[in-house]
């Protein structure tokens, strides 16, 4: 008997709506949501504090452990924007249904205001550079890409649910 695996994994840029969409999708599918950022926060405290006290490398180690656990759950799994930078995470996503959520700089600017995201606390310029660097990885891993800039998240969640009903090739 094979071990449980994530039903679908949401990846994408910070502020693209992964967690909010994931909540709606999990509710629609009648399954749990496992948010890897939430796992890290629940076990180790605020992400910004981890970055400040221990640095990004330490955070990425904690994140990797959370991702490995989350992907074994029969759930909707949402990954932090940078989780896909890890080679082991990229390998783990192979064979899973992966959805990339995108968002325009104009739409994300108000979403990331407030500075709770350490790598984009310097604003839209930092966000744009970060996304441009990660985009090839997101594109390679995703089986479906949806833009959350203007569409209601309930509609995005429904599109993902419809996609999941299609057989994999």
C-alpha cells in the first residue's frame, strides 16, 4: 500500500493568494488544508523573526522539513513562495498535481504592504526581482497556471477543482 500524498499543491509568488485559494479549494473538495508556512510558524514562531534571528538558510531548512511532512498528507497543500527553490522539494513535487498561482505587480502591491514577508519588505521592486528569479522553477513544476490578479478566489478554486477531475496524462 502506498503512503498518502497531497491531492494538489499550490505554488507561486508571495501574495499570489495560495493560502486563501487553498482554503476555498480544500473546503470545496472536503479535505484538509496544510499550509507549510503555517506549520513553520506554529512550531518555530513568526517567519520574520526566524529570518532576523537565524537567517534565510535556517528558515529554508525548517521549511523543507515542513514541506516533506505536508506532501504526505491527503490534503490541499500550499507552499511558501520560496519552498520550490529546494531541489528535494522539486523532486517531491514530481508526479503530484501542482498549480501555480500568479499575480500582477499592480495587484500584489497592496497584498504585500505591511512588511510581514521578509524577502519583499522593500516593496514591489524586491517582489518583482524575486518572482523573476523563481519564475522558471514555478513554470517547470506547474501543470496548471492561473492568474489571481482579478478573478475571484472562489472561481480560481473551482477551476482547480475542475482540473483535478480530469485524468492525468
